[in-house]
C-alpha cells in the first residue's frame, strides 16, 4: 500500500473527519477509507474529463481562459455586477 500525505485547511480537515466518522463509524481506519474513496472518486472524474474532447465537455473548453485574471471568483462576480449596473444606468440616462 502506498502513502499519500498532504495539507488541507483546518476547516476542510474538520469537515472531512466529521463526515468520515458519520459514514464509517468512530473506529480505526475510518479516515483512511474515506480518503481512499475521495481519491478514487477524483481519479474517476479525471478519467471522464480526459476521455471527452473540449467540444463534448464545455468545462474543458473553458479551462485556463481566465488564468491571467488576478481576481477571485467573488471579486470577478462583483465587478461584472458593477459593469452591468453601469451599463444599465447609461442606457437609462441616454433615454431621458
């Protein structure tokens, strides 16, 4: 058996441990079973992505398109909202 070690934020660790214990019980090996299941699920999802061409999977077609943007998703959404609001105001003012 192989060993994989990685670091996650405290909140993710707490949620993972809590859910692993609920699903597999408060016994030895619960975290390992949950981790194995999580990694196996991730691998299966990656295999599906690899098998599909970008035209079949719109998410793959868009991957990397915003890599140059320095904003997070929330900041990006807020800036788009502000742009739309500004466009609306301009149209409203022009029609008066």
